[in-house]
C-alpha cells in the first residue's frame, strides 16, 4: 500500500489511505490506497458558518438511542498516530452503547504553546447549538471497560477517568482525561481558563469552578478493572511533553482565574475538515488562538520558566 503524505493547515500527515471525494466543504473519505495532496488553504472567514451537525446517529427515529446528543471535544496538536487509533475506537465504543455523538478535533495551528482549556472552550462554542452535553476527552486515552458510562450526566459533571482508574494520575482532586458536562453546567462554570499555556494546570482551576458553582461532581466507580480500565496510547519518546511547567510556579494551581472563560475565547477558525477514519466520522477544526503576550507571556514557545521567575522577581522588587 502506498504511503500518503498530505498537509492539513500546519500539520503534515502520513497515512495509508485514499481520497475518493473532495468538495467545497473539505470532505475526505478513505477507502483504497492512492497518493494525493490537498489544495492550498482557502481564504474564507469560517467563523460564522453553521458548523456542527450530528453525523453519528442512527437512521430513522430509534428511541433506543435516546434524545441526547454528545459532542466529544478533543484538544489536539501533532498527535496523528493517536488520532488514527482514537476516532474509530471511540466511535465504535459509543455506537455499541447507542450514544448519539460527533467527534470534534480542535486542532491548534498557531505558533503558541498548547492550550488545552482554550481549545475545549472553542470546541464548546462550535458545538453547543446542536449538542446538549459534551465530553472533554484526551486523545491518548481509550476506554476499554465496556461498563464505562458516557450517558448524559444529569446529576452534574461526571469524571469518567477517575483517579481510581486513570493509568497515570491518581490525585484526589484530579479531574483530567475525560470529563462530561451538560451544556447548562458548562455554561454555569463559564468554561475553562484560556490562560494556562503549556501542559498542565487547567484541570485544577476547573475543579475550583465546579466547586464554587455548587455543582455536584461525581466519578466512575464500581469497576473491577483498576488501572486497565483505559489504555494510554501516548508515546513520550515520539511526542515528549512540554517540560516548561508554568502552572506549578504561578502560585495556587486551584485558584480561580476569573478573567477567562469560553465567553472571551478569542480565536480564528482557519479551516474545517470533515473526514472518515475506518468509517468513523470526525470533524477537524484548524484554529489559531489569540494570546495577549503582556498578560500571559508564557504562551510564547521560546519563553521559559527561567524567564518567568526573573520577571516575577523583578516585579516583586519594584514593590
């Protein structure tokens, strides 16, 4: 089979696949091997387009699937191997449980550090008109235990990858990995902070938002699979984490960052790509996030923890 090499925004893909259909909405269906390249970026303002539709739903009106629609929001950058595993695996997992859903991959294509919370806010804005609940979902965390529950979280935010079952993170207040919200509850907490650039910290701040909003946080429990409940597909040797950890030195990681939320998520939508991987539909949004360098200079890729400490000490000496 031929290796296919193509570029989506700033991302260079290498896959074994074929494009058998291309139209003005950038739809790709992969069936048989054939080499192709994408056309150049179109110059369109996509921010006002009607973007979200429920692709992965049963034909007809089957009441067994229920009335709720799940938006799976996946923050993404440079993890294409994980994407190829994630989309068909989760699609099948949700279909087997009759969960109406669509997978949204929010792909950060700007030059700044990765910002998971910001990307989740963008995903919420792009999907909230068509879906009544969301799962913020790490791309490298695959559900394995068939008893894992992705149903509508009526009682409040539901942490599926609880510390009891997550392969790597076991802290008492950990709420990362996979967290489900109703549209109303996510609106109530005003989303996540847009100010945590780099890896880590945004979930801790979200924990505080949930607590202050007096929402009831529940977690997956009663499973017998322990640390084998999920599979972690991240390969540190191929895709190392950003080791410049600013969250730990900015102060209390659980302090509310009231300046930010989905309501002031400033971004530009560059491109919308609808594709299928092993018959599982996914929509990829290429987005550029805005960073106010004066407020959060650590968004810059060349800004280090050492820079941060020097700036903090300089500011303290002035006072």
